């Protein structure tokens, strides 16, 4: 409800009234920033074994970001927020755009982080932030990302 107050002059200072309002979230096809799941089931790993094991960076593309707004996004930040069933620092974003021009689409790539020792499959939640020219703070979850990260590689 809204409020209405009448001043001595007869002018309205405040009004109270019932009014309908609705809010809806734009569909993916209308979003200013489209985030598409691009994970294809290949394991994120930091080593490879063929008779002997050696360091091998095997990052994987997990998403594509597309700017559907009428101007460039800058700055843009993407990070791993959580990894279901593992420590949040098991995986890290190793490649992501820091700016996106109008109409541009670019990949987000994750890899094993630091000296983590974990393997499994988990849902990876990415946090995407844009602060200019519009504010976007969005989390998106990529389901069933397989990872095999061993220390020392």
C-alpha cells in the first residue's frame, strides 16, 4: 500500500494505494550475458601417464560467455565459486575473458589448481561479475565435471 498526506495548501505530499507490480527474469535468449554450458565430459587433469607419468596440463572448456548487450563489458571477472564434493580450490579458472565486446563470445576454461590432490566428479559453480556498463553478479553451475588432480605435477 501507498500513503497519502494532505497539506494545508491542499496539495498531495504522499499517496497510499494498492498497486500491482510484477518482476520476471529474462530468459536465456534475452539475457544481457549468455552463459552456455560447454563441458563435454573430458577429465580436467594435471598429469598424463603413458608408461611413465609426467606433468600435462589438461584444462577443459566448461562454458561460453556471450555479450548480448549494446556495448562492451569491461571489466569482466570469472572464478570458480564452489566444486561440489571437493575443496573449493581444487579447480580454478585458467582462461576467461576480462572484457567482452558487443556480440562477442569467448570460452571459460578450468584446470587443476596449485598442489591440490583430488579426483572425482562434481558440480562446478562459476561466479561471473560485470561492473560496467551494467551490473551483473551471476552464478552458474556446470554439472558433473570430472577432475583428476595430483600433487607434484
